C-alpha cells in the first residue's frame, strides 16, 4: 500500500480521501518545520503532501529514496526544488484552480478597502476619534478597471467588476477578441490600459516578461490619481518607484497582498497612509483551503494507485510503456512551440499540429499538449503539459491536431501552425539521432539544431548581409556556435537562425535590427 506523509496543516478531508482510495497516510502537520526530522523520515514515504511551510529542498529530495510524488496544496511551488525532483524521477503536482475565486474576491475587497479608506477609518473609529470628514472615499461605479492578465483569476475579477457596473479593460497577450466579448471586457494593449485605467489590478504570473511590468517608467504612464492593486505576485511592481509616486501624489493609493521578499516583516510601504497591506491572504479562506486539500489528495492518490497524472509541473501524461518512445517527440513539440511562442506578437487564436509518418502512430495527445505549453510558456511560466490545454481553452485558443501516415523526406515530421490576430506562422521539425531538429520555418527549408541561446532574423536576400550580421555580433562579443540559413528564392525573403554561446542582449538586437535589409530580429532561448 502506498504511503503518504502530510507535513503541513491540511484539512482532515484530505486524510480521509487518501484512506478511502487505498493510500496509507501519516498526518504530521508540524513536521515540515523541522528539516532534520523530515530528512530522517522522508525515505519511508511514496508521497509528500505540503503547503508552504515544508521546504522540499534538494537535500530532502536526495534522501527521499522511495518518493514518487510531491503534491502542493496551492499554486506556488517556490518551496519545492523542481529540478531536483525531476532529476530524481519525482512528479511535482500543484492545485492551480482551487483558490481562484478566493484570490479574485480578495482583489475586489482590496479595491473597496482602498477607495473607501476602510482600514484607516476602522483604526480611527476604534480609537474613538470619529473623523468622518477625514475619510472621503471614491465610488467604483463607472470607474475604469484595468486588468493585467485575464486568465483564470483575472477573468473572475473582470466578471465581478462588470457586475459592479465598472468599465473593464484588459491586457493579456493570449486574450482573443472572442474571449473578451464573452467576458464582457474590452481588450486593449498595455499602453492604452496605462492611459485609461482608474484602477490597475494585476493577475499575471511572475516571468521574465512580466517582472516589473509596473516599472518606474510604466507607473509614470498611469493616469494621475490612479490606484494600483497587486494580489498576484511580488516583483510585478517596482516597489521603490511605487513609493515615490505615492509620495509625490501621482498615484492615489495602492493595495498590496504580495511583496518582492516574503515574509515581509519590514517594508518601505508599511505605514504609508495611502497603502492597504495584507500578508499574502489571497488564498486564505476556509473554502479555498478545503478545495486545495481535496484536490491534492485526489491527484496524489490517483497517481499512486492508478498511475494517472494531473496538474503535474514536470511530467507529461503518458504511461510507463509510452514514455521512452514519446520522450524525444515531446521535446521536439515543446521546442517547436517555444520557438513560435517567442516570435508571435499578437493574441493567439489557433494552434494546429500535424503529425506525419511514424510519429502519427504514437499517442499524440501529450505531444500536442507539449506544443501548446511551449507556445504559452514565454508569457505563462506555470503552464505545463497537463494544464496547457485547459489554459488554451480558457483563453479562447482553438487547438487542432491532424495525423497522416506518410511523410516527405523524413520518417517523422511534426508541423506546428500558429494563427494570431495578424500573423500566420508555421515551423516544422523532426527527430534525428534522438535529438529534435528544425527542418522548415514559414515554408523555408532549413536544418538546424536547437541551442540554449539563439538569434532569429528575417531579411531580404541581398549580398553582404551574412557578413554584416557576423561583424555586428563579433563587435558585440557574441560568439557564434552555428549559423543556419534558408531562403524562399534568390533575392527574396531569407531566414537566419544563429546559435550563440550567450544570450543576445537588447542593445545587440537593436544593432541587428538597424542593419540594411533586416525585417525582424528576435533573441530566443530554449
């Protein structure tokens, strides 16, 4: 019988679910705080269920000789060393949807608290001051709410705000016009949101693209007297710039539930008269905690007893028999998706994957999920092979797959087509020697291996371009590993895919874009 350790405080319902499904469970809710004791006993368990107190470090994972799955009751997995777990063959699961309503409601509550100065008025009234005239508030009715990130939580916030008779505008790279209409919100670009929103609320994960999305420069673009709400992730707002804007009166107020460093026992914004602060309470309701406890127990039990995988952050939904054959094609599909995802510049409407030749006889569902995850991952760090189809559906992205028995010049080909609001792009690849390779981009034949750092350019096929590009990279100290070229016809459109030893910085990209005949230049990472 599989044995699970619950090392953090979790609802008793979770204990009952494990037992009902044939899993022996050891409930020790304070064990996660004792690293040495956890290290000493972890080898006795097949599963570990945690919240945020337990730190599943590489040391703990190395000692977990029998551990097969770690389940996080909640979304964030910063307390789990996922690379170490992956290397050890341990599946890491979370429960990404169990606290969406609770977090959305907290954002709405913070909006009311901020605009009506409820915390300050409460403190004053308890002190017996009765300062009625000191707390003149603002209505939310008729205000424009700018939602940055209109996924699972952001869409709920938008729905609640529409019900409050607010005008809701939303920025999300993956939000389509059809989905926006369905939600009752107006889709805008981020610059328009900055200019128009009376209140800005953040609901996006923290990625390289979203870090400091409210930077000093962008905070300066907000309407004078705007409000900022962040119940998503610390690091989305430049906290020093926010304090400066609050002190100068350019920003009317801010409500923060998350911070760059947590736990935040000291902070420059604590005590600020224009700031409402809570200690990361977004998911802290009885209902949410019950939901995530039930979900993590069901998922872990299903995996340990039946081998089913759901909401895994590091594992595809495949059987043990399928895994060896699918592994290289999963890598190919995800890299093709990541390639396309880093090039697109508008909302994705459709993802089509075509399988030709031998690969068409395999279980293509995890391959398609991998391709979708690759497309979405540049903007959504928490997307994975399991939740990618759900996220795509939530965002109104159509996903289609087709299989053909025959292939052209290769035994197997995977073709990926991305349709956005103003683009239609294709990229194809194959597996050669067990490694994924690109064989075609936008109909242009080209053979290239994927590298950790790459430069992609499109240009007019004119003499001297290759030399100019090489000279520009050389002068910038960028070392070229491989240089792959393709063109549609002599003198027409051409593509260069260059593997480099280090990431290509923005300054170098600008120099490449300034070269004659260049139409597009992008830095890629895999």
